[in-house]
């Protein structure tokens, strides 16, 4: 069984973006650090870092932020970039400011283009991130695309063939599954995460993607009650569903 990690309280709070060790000591002296209903006087004390700490610990009267090992589900709105450093609106802007100071840092699990909306995961768990994006895991991503021109009928076979090579690349794409919803709308399931993949696939078929929205990753479906720009934490059971679900072809 995995050993529960332990940490000094001041180190843990520092790594969660609350401030330096000196600031944490000052905050504790002022009664701002409470664990299991008791003021913490000595922030150099070691504690077990468990996921129930936010229910047991308060910082300045507020529940502790989620401890490291968090997974966030965001309904990414259009116009936000999946980057830590570009100009303009970034997906990280929707999270609390303090979380920018977290170590390990929170990163997106793969990327969605600025003009793609929908299901985006963010995590500070590097192992999990790599497991989700690893091509070996074949996590299926389902996109809803609306198209500039009506589908011609050959696209499903082309995408499923496993022989389609995108412009500027050498390696054929893994088979992908197309489900036609209407002449200009389709669901496309892919297991890879190549640059602008879905847009380039439709371009290779002589079409143009007008809108693109990710609805699903593995068995994890975007919940109806999460509006664009809203996010929530996933629990372990929900995270496990990412590795279930539909295969691409
Ligand atoms: N494919 C794209 O073209 N864009 C995305 O954002 C995701 C997949």
C-alpha cells in the first residue's frame, strides 16, 4: 500500500501558495491556522498530507485548499488559451489566484485550442497527467464539430483507415471514429492528441471546422450542469473513469 506522505505544516502551506514559512509562522501566531478545531502554534509540526485535510484545517477562517494530487474538470470557454505564459485570457485565470503559487504547479492535461470549448482537465499530479496523455493508454477523446460544408460520405472511412497522414507529418493517424449527426455536424473520437488534430483531419477531408467542443475523455462526460468557465474537483472514482469508456474505432 502507498505510504501517506507527511510534511511540515509551514512547508505544505508554502507549497500550496499561502506564503513563506515566516508568513505562515506569523499567521499561526495570530490564530489563523486551525487543525481539528485547535489553533496550531507550531507550524514546523509534521502532519500526514491526506485528502481530508480541507475538512479538518482552516486558514484564516476558510477551509484549506485541496491538497496536492488534485484533478480539476473545467468547461473551457472559447477564447481562453491553455498556456501559463501567453497574453490574453488563460484557462488558469478561472482558478483562485493563490493556486498560481502552488508547487507542484497545476497544468492542463494536453491542450485545447483557443477556439475549442469543452472538457479540459487540469492537475498537479504529473504521473496521472502522463498516464492520461500517453498514446499507449488510448484514452478516447470525443469532439463535436460543426462544419463549413456538408459531409460527403467518405470521411468516416478515411478517418477509420489508420492510413491518413496529416499535412507536414509522416506517421499515419491511429483509426478514429466518425458519427454523423447531420450533414454539417459530427462527433469524432480520437485517441491521439496531435496539434490541431481534429481541425486538420477535416481539412484533409476537404472541409473546415467552424466550431469544436470536447464532450468526453474516456468514460468521463462533461456534466450538463457545468457552464462554460465553471470548474469542479474530480474525486478518485471520477478520475478512474477517464481510463474506461469508448474505444475510437
Ligand atoms: N483538435 C483540434 O483541432 N483542436 C483541439 O483543440 C483539440 C483537438
